[in-house]
C-alpha cells in the first residue's frame, strides 16, 4: 500500500468536482464509517473497547474501564479484536518481530480493497496512512527511520536545549505582561512544542496558528470512527497542510538551510525519498512533534495542581523535574492507544493467533499495571521505576522524539514553575475530544 504510483481511477473523464467528494466518501467509509458501526454495536453490547471509543464520558475518564479490562485477564476480546491492558503483553507485542503495523489488505473483501485504492490520494493522507513510518514495516520503516533519527540523537537534543529554554522564556515574558487568568494550553503548552518543532524542521514559525489547526486535524484522524462531518473538516485541513509542504519543499530545494527538512529534500539520488514519502515523513514529524507534547505539559500542570505538595517540592528542588515528567507520562499518558497486526507465527500471551489479527494495545492501561507499578493509581513524582512506562511505545516504533519530548517537558515545566510558582488551575479544564491522544483543549489558570 505504500506505493508512490498514481491512484487507479477509471479512465472515463470524471470531473474533479465529482471525483473528489466521491474519493472522500470512500476514504471515510473504510477508515471511519465501517469501524464506527462495529464500535457502536460493541458499545451497545457493553464491549469495553466500543465503550472506550464511543462513549465521551468513558473517554474523558478511562481508568475504571481499564481496570475492568485488566480484570478479564492479560488479553480479552473486544469489538475490534483482542485487547490488552497488561504491561508484559503490551511490551511483548510491541517488541516482537512477529507483529507489524502494516495492514495487508489481500484478505479484505473486494469492495474494501477497491475503496482503499480509489480513495488513496496524497493530498488528503493523514499521519497514520502509509508511507508514514508509524504505519509501515521494515524494510521501508528502517529506511525512513534512519533518515530522521540523526536529528534526534541525545547529542542533537542536548544542543537544542538552550533554544528551547529561550523559547519558553519568551512565551513566559508575554504571559507575564498579560497576567491574571489565561488559558495555559492556548498561550503556552501548545505554543512551546509547535515553535520548537517548526524551528527544527525549518518551517516558518509565523505559520504556527495554521500548524496548530492542521495538527489538530491530523490528531483527530488517528481515531477510528470519526463522523463524516469531522472527517471532512479534518481532511480540508490536511489538504492545506500538504499544499503548504509542497511549497515548503520547493523553497528549501532552491534555498536549503541547516534543518532536517532541507537535508531530506536534498538527499542524493540513491537515498532520495519520493514526493509522497517526503510528505508523509515531514507531516508525521510536524504533527507528532507537537500534538503529543502539548498534552504532556497540560496533563502535568493539572496533576501537579491537584498534588500541590509535589509542585512545592519541585520548586524547592528542581532536580526532581526529570522524575516528575516520567510520572506524568506514566500516570496520564499523552498517547493512550496503539495497535499491531500479527504475522505468521505470532503469539499473544502464549497463544498462537491468526495472521492478520489486529491487537489493540492500551498504553495508558499498561502504564497502570500493578504487576509493574506499586499502587499504580497514586501519582508520585519520586516513584523509582516510573521510567518503565510504555508512553513512548517500545520496539522498532519507539518514539523518535522521546528525548526531545522529555527535554521540552522538563524545561517547559521548570521554566513555568520558576516564573509563576503560585500558578493555580482556576476553572474546570476541558479535555480534547480525542481517543488516541489524551490531553486538554483548555486549561484556565491564574498565574499568581
Ligand atoms: C510527550 C510527547 C510524545 C509522546 C507521548 C509520544 C509518543 C509516541 C508513541 C507512543 C509512538 C509510537 C506509537 C506506536 O508504537 O504505534 C511515537 C512514535 C513517533 N513519535 Fe512520538 N511522542 C511524543 C513526542 C514526539 C516528538 C516531540 C516527536 C518529534 C518529532 C515525535 C516523533 C515521533 C515519530 C516520528 C514517531 C514514529 C516512530 C516510528 O514509527 O518508528 N514524538 N511517539
């Protein structure tokens, strides 16, 4: 499915005005409409994955449901197939080469295969569609990953830390001038990661309002079962993002900088990415770079406000921020759900499974597994093994940006606490209406 070839559409000359909506409908039907039917039916029957993905209240507060799933055993059967809340099973699946992320549609009904091909369009592709590295297996995965990981080595990340601190300070200066009550997500938690990744990728920070809008659309498309209306809105934003990227690549080809994207567009012929691979890779980096870190920052502020003694301890001893960030990642993970597809010979909790079986891995639940974390529902920034969480996944898809995210978390939170030690959450925070990602859309705070 990760080919760069043009979509095979019928040879008759169909006007774009007809063709485009038809393709949108086909894409939505396979990726969202059909899963929605299964999930809805499952939810009505009480299936936990159906409830998790369809019931807004459960989605806002999923942790009781995770315990129900855990009580059924290390693996249970949900409406989309097997699901696990077990840390051991999740880690095994994520690390096993008998599981992949690529979906072989050869066994799918003809109509679905046709709809996938007909609806396939570079300009509308989201971050979780091939050839995004998130959803391709080796050898393509290895090739993409090698090209980007050089920009995220511990050394590269450490060199970047002073710039992150400067960006955080500039945002805090602006907040200081405003004073009083602000929405911390809008003014800080969303701004810092988007500015950082834009700089790293050499994209103009002046477009950051657009990036945030496009990123939100990309994040929504990670969730199965989007309504048609939400999907159409998301797709419009994705098209704008692709159009921007096309111009951006052309600009960097003419006038390259020192950034990662300049390097990617200027690769020698034997390594060069196709246009489609380039779009998928940069779009993923841009989206993953801020759509998750915003949640880490927001979740951290809410948790530390609710555990004021721990906030005060961090102000007194700022060395504790590393541990605090790990505990936030564990306790309220910004990415809650992922999945893998079994290949030949794949086993799940010791039992062989049918190739093609999709396993839902509840990262947020695995991170509260009492087998690994003592008293897991307790938020404790001094927890010795918090770093054993799976918030960044594991195995070959382990988050490329984990080091950068940790660094942004520590610097961003520490700078905030130093500047506004008396900061308090001043009204009910509003969760983002998302399933895969977990964080806040609005977070009202008083700064002092
Ligand atoms: C708190 C912040 C972040 C969290 C919780 C997070 C979480 C994750 C998770 C769970 C995965 C793997 C999903 C799976 O196994 O199916 C992943 C992959 C990825 N993340 Fe992050 N991420 C964060 C920040 C970042 C940042 C700052 C970047 C920077 C560009 C980034 C780039 C990526 C990329 C490119 C992948 C795909 C890796 C692959 O498929 O090999 N992430 N992230």
